[in-house]
DNA sequence: CTGTTAGCGCATTCAA
DNA sequence: TTGAATGCGCTAACAG
């Protein structure tokens, strides 16, 4: 035993062969029984199950996949600190299970890049990947799309190898602006998503809606996290140029906006109205419920899984090559009110 | 082609053999080069890399694991809607990578039980599992622990087959109560975690601290989610028996408490002080920053990974069999203030 | 109904 | 420094 392998051998797990030997039958029979396939006598079926349970046998999913030539695996890349992504994951698990696929998650964190997250998904031999709000370049996404069926969620990108599911961002921002204008607001600022996925579309939707109402747009740099909303408000305060309403890029960003407004003694919605985007399940619980543009995570997840499977199974579904657009709606809660200026 | 397999064949991926053939060398050589092992000429190394890149070759992690007899995989079961778990995951990825292990995540959702989440981890042949705040019975956890190295995070459970990493919950609740008493509060209610992991310890910590100060404890049923905090406050309001301070089970629960207090026109901290537990990265952004008991997710993640690896590699580390206790500290922000009654 | 055989993609002897 | 052979745990095709 060399230093390299000293004590690094994990215990061997029970295999199908162990069960077969113990039950006094062939491995093929055990395989049949474990898969619930027909072709085994009730007596043997019973016996195999009993021995498997006694031995604590769990089939090795990797060996099975290797042999079958397919993994039945859907890979999901997501950002671990995004509450909205958690909502999507719930939906993906549900839809994938219903379709007979397993799910493998690969998280993006501060110390784990999207490249790495996607790389492990490839190494796991996923049959398709669902990328939730990827920030990678269009070129890299296209390359992934060229390698295996790829569904991009919550990001605008047009490429023949990429199937896109997203919300109608422009429509969503339009709803938000209309709501605020209806409340008498004219000085409406958009704290944007900077380089985040779909940030550009939301900027466009904001600009278009403002133009429609003959209002002057103003965009302040934000981002997808709380801290970005917080910093944006600090900047507005330092310029002594606070608007009467703020449209945040998403719910976490809106939370940051609210937090800093509150800390600065500015009341919401009396002095400033705030709107988010996503309708994360947390949005309703931000002390005052957050008025926000809702995009249905469950519906998007189901669409994404459906498309992924269509691509895997080469169903000639033309829909797959069009953007799957989910229509958002405005959820009015407590952070918006009439303009008092 | 039968109906069963119609169009269900996913495209074949590039294999090591493809690279070998294309590069005009043996598969063994390609294997060496891809693993960065010594024993190949610079020229060949170069050539193999080039061909691999051209063909878009990614090693099959399952085949590799199967052959090596070990997966180098750490399984993590977590609850997808818990922000604190996201913080833990960040730390686990970092620590695992540093130790040369890969991580496989298995989420618990409304429609996906802990049993199922752990089952897939077993089928994936993880060498150890880290269970974050498991709610399963002690018996089932022990059974898992009997099958493979198991580290339980954020839950009190004593069993020879389970390695535990947790915060000093009693200490944490003590800090919170002391802080409130120091501010003059006497009617302090604990909105508990009901059957959640470590809820019992936190109840105990609360009771002990209240007794120390000669105060009457009062516990209202809560839970780990926003809705539970919200409902608890509704109950207190309906009984017209609002305390001057509320200790919530965790941050999301505290958020629900704050939300409903605000909706009911009760000001924080003027009329009621509120304290959470966890110090999720969101806590600082709840409009008024949430005063909370901090447990260091990164530190706990590092401990958990260290223990998991010790167990896998059979290092005789006696620490592994003792509870790994992380000392919490109180982070005072804006939701606590002097008692005005 | 049951057992035997072959091979999925890879890493690892061992020989050349 | 390189290549041919072997087997990880499992399933699919076939033979009995």
C-alpha cells in the first residue's frame, strides 16, 4: 500500500451479482425483477425482492446508464442564490419525473462558473440541458447547443441550436409602467439588470413604455442581487434626484431598493413606489408585499422540460424552434401607491 | 423500429476511442493524457489534446467512476426553498473541490420527498452524503448512516453512524433573549420551528434563557417558512395578546412575522422587536435589516465536507464522532429596539 | 420462465 | 513510451 492510496478505498457496495448469488438465481433474473420487467415467476420475484432488501441493494444508476447507452438525465444549470431559480427547479423535477426522466442539478456560485457547471453536466452525459438565466456569451451557449439539446430559460438569444423559453419582458415592463402612470407617476426610474440575462429586453420594454406615455426614461445601473438595488438607490440619493417610482430588474433587486429606501427614512409607497419582477414566493413577504411582475416559474419549467424531451426524442415539433413566450401579469401589492407630488 | 423506441435514441457522444482512432494512437494513451498522468511524449500529448478539442470530447464521468471503483462523489440533500441551504451549498462546492471531490445535489421540494432525494444519491453511488436539515426520522437517518458515511447538518441527532455538524442552538437563543432583556423586554414570545430540525433545541434554549431571567416563556407554533411566521402573528393578533418581542425560528419565519406585523400597522421595532436565526444573506435586506442569530454556513459546510472525507478515507479522526458545534453570534440590526411598555 | 454471453466507456495491468 | 487485453455493474439478445 503506497502513500497515494493509503486508506482511500471506500467500502464496496452491494451489487446485482451479490443479490443473484444470495438468492440462488442468475443476474439477468435479478435485473428483470429490479426493473419491474415481465418474465419472472412470482416466487422468484418475491425472493429477489426480499434478498435485495436484506442486502440493502440499490441499482447503480451509472452502470445502468452506461449499459443502456442513455442516461435519461436532464441537466439543469442554475444560480444557487436566485430564489426564482428555486421555483423553476421545483417545476422541472415535477415535469421531468412525469416524463420518466431524472434530473441532475449543477449550481453556479461565486466560486463555480457557468462553464464549470455546464462541463459537469456534459461529463454526466445528460441527454439535454436546461440553462436557467445563463450569463455566458451567445457563442458559448451556441457551442453547447451544438453538442446536445439545449433549452435556455429566461434569456433572449436567437440561434438555431438553442430553444428559448422566456417571459414577454417588454410586455411585463409595459404593464408596470402603465400601472405607475395610472397612479399619476411621471418620474419613473428603471434600476436595470446591467449585464444580466434579459436585462436588455427589460430596458427596451421600459423605454418603449415611457415613450408611449411621452415620459423621459432614466436608467440607473443595477443587477440581479439585493446589493445592486441597494447601491442604485444610494446613487440616486447622492445625486439628490430621487424619482417617485422605481422599477427594479427583479425581486431581489427590488428588495435592495426597499431596504435602502427604508434605511434612509423614505416611506414606501407614500414617497416612492417600487415594483419588482419575478414574483418569487418571497415577494409577498417583504413586510409590505412587493408589487411585482409575475412570470410563472412552473409553466416555464414545464415548457422547458417539454422542449428538452422533444429535442432528445427528435419529435418534429416546430414549436421548439420558436421562442416559448410566457405572458407575465402584474401583481399589485403594497409597494405602489398614488403619486403625491 | 417499433413504437416503443421510435425516435428515442439520443445522439451518440464522442468517446475516448474516437479520439484515439482520430489521433492514431491507443486508447490507453488518450486516457493518460486526459487525466494529466505522466507517460506520454510531449508530441503525442499535444496531438491528443488537439484532436480531443476538435471532436469536443468530454470524458464520461460514469464510465470513469465505474472503472475506478469509486465515484469521488459527495452527495448533498438540501431543501430548495431554504436560502440558508443555498449558503451551505456554496461552501460545500468550495471545500469539496479543494479536496478533489465532486458534488451531486439532490433537492427536496413539495413534490420530492427526502426519501427520494436520498435514494437518488445512493443510486448515484456517492461515497458520502451530507444531509442539510433533514426532517426524516432518526431511524431512517441511522439506516442511511449504516449504508454509507453520513454527515447531518443543522439537526440534533445522536447515533454512532451519524456525524453531526450544528450550531449551538441553545447558546444562540440565549444570546437573543439576553439582548431583548437588556432592552427591557419581558413579554418575549418564541415562534418555534414546530417539527423542523433543531426546533426542539431552540425551544429548549429559549425556555432556559427565559427561566434564567425569571420570565414566563410562551411558545407559539411556527415553522421554517414565511407563511408559518405570518400565521403565528395572526394567531397572536386574534388572541389580542401581542408580546413586545418575537423570537422567530429562522430568518424566513421572521420575514413572515415582519410582513404580517407591518400589514397590521404594527411598527417594528417601536411596538414589537423581532429576531431571526441563520443570518441568510437576505437578512440584511429586509427593508429594516433583520436582527438575527448568525450561524456560519461556510464554516459548517467546511466542517461537514471534512468529516465526510474523513469517514470515506477511514481516517481515525475521533472528532468525527463528536458533534461539530459552531458557535453562533448575534447580529444586531434594525428590528430590535428598547421596550416601550 | 430462466441462464449464458457480450459489451456500454473507461482505466489499468502487463508486455512489447 | 506505447498498445492489447481485462473487467467495473449492468442490461439486452439469445439459448435452453
